[in-house]
């Protein structure tokens, strides 16, 4: 492990507080990660271990939160309602989870963070890439460089598609922008659902010799979970 876990977690837990309006319930209170004590405590956290799934191109997936209410509404505001500053509140949760998972698995942290790219059309519509903002905050917290080696063709919406439809929609969606600069890579996304996006990205990244992991702020639990 190339990071002192106890020292790092002491800096993140508890997350630094300030006073203001909670992003979820809108009550004025002492805030942690932009949330009041009640909303922060009620976040549906996932166990600090890799997510169980069948990965073809990635080594492991991890996420800090389950993608259910109120996380779903919190991420919706971040992604679709222009509240890009939420990245600074969300990133410490994912950073702490990642460090715990890598410590538990006795793995080195990645050498570079690669956010899921947006197509030019999607970026022009939204004005920012939420995964890139999240990755930039993680890069500052973890002192891991950020690289954007891939571009993305416009493929239409994915979040309402089935897993097989997502895979078909993302076939050949990603292509090289610049050479990859590392051998250990973490793809950064806001939500991992079927994993079709991160697997499609990893398939391209692994055209270079590298290990690819996937980090999401939230994960959509399967129906049986």
C-alpha cells in the first residue's frame, strides 16, 4: 500500500464541517460533505470491499454508496441540474472508500485516474463532465494524476437502457485521444449500473498493457441485493 491509511482516513473522517443549508433536506445546520448530520448519517453506504460482478476487462469495481434515494436525487442535481460544485463534497466519500478497499485487498492504488469522457454534443449541452470534476477532486485528495486519454462518440442516453442495450450502444464508442501514461488505471464514473460503460472503456485502455479498475460514487444494486 503506497499510502498511510490511518493518517489519510483521519483527514477524511469526519469530513470537515461547516454551517449552511443541507443539499438534501435544505435545513440549515452543521454540514459534513454538504449534508446535515441526519442526511449524512442516512447515506446508504456500501461495505469497503470490491463489488461482486463478472468483469471481462476490469480487475475490480468499487463504489461508496448504493444508488438509491436520497443518493439518486443528490447525483441527479450534480449531473443534470448544473450543481457542479457537489463534486468537492462527493469526492471525499469515494476517496475514503477506495483507500479502504485497496488496503483490504492489499493492492497498490492506481497510478492515474481516467474519468469517463462525454461526447462533444453531451458536453456542450451540459457544460461540464461530472466524472471529470469528480476525478479532479479525487486527484487532489489522493495525489494521483488525472489523465483523459480517450474521447467518446455520441451514443445517445444510456441510463434508461437494459444491460444488453447499453453494451450494444457503447460498442466502439471510445477511441484514443492520447497515449496512456500508466500501467495501473482507475476509471472514474458517477454511477456504475451494469458496468457496460467502464467495461467498454477498459477494453480500449487495455490495448495498452495495463490493469484497469473502476470507481463509482454510487452503484446500482442488482434486484436480488
